[in-house]
C-alpha cells in the first residue's frame, strides 16, 4: 500500500484585484478536482491576507502533472506577479492521518 502526498501552499495576498483573484481561485479548485490523482483540498485565509491551502494527492506523479497543467501554470504566473507578496510550497508524504468529530 502506498501513502498519499500533501502539498501545503502558504501565501500572503497583496491588496490588489480581489475579484479576479477569487475567480481564479475558484477555477483552480474546480480544475484540481478534475485532475487525475486528486484527493481533496482545504483552503483558509485570515484577515491579514495570510492563507494556507492543503491539497492531498495519490502520488508524486499526480502532483507534478498538476504543477505542469497549462491553466495552473498561468495562474501561478499571475499569482507571482500580482496576487502574492510571499508564498511557500511544501510537499510531503503522508505517513498517518486521523480525524475527530468532537465530543
């Protein structure tokens, strides 16, 4: 049995072009969900503009295919030019994962 992989994208938004950014973020989520090897995605952003997106994938190959997707590459380029003042990407193998629904 192979483990899944996780991509953690942490970013700080600029204060420009919120409408276009929101539209692109929604489109990238729709596109990622159709990408072979996609498992799930969760995103949050605070009032200071710092956000985190956690995306689970079945394999490293699926992550590379997503990174090389033409539409995703165009969105990355726009992000670097206009929407993010800083960002980081971490890719890791998931060894264990569990959840709780509370008490």
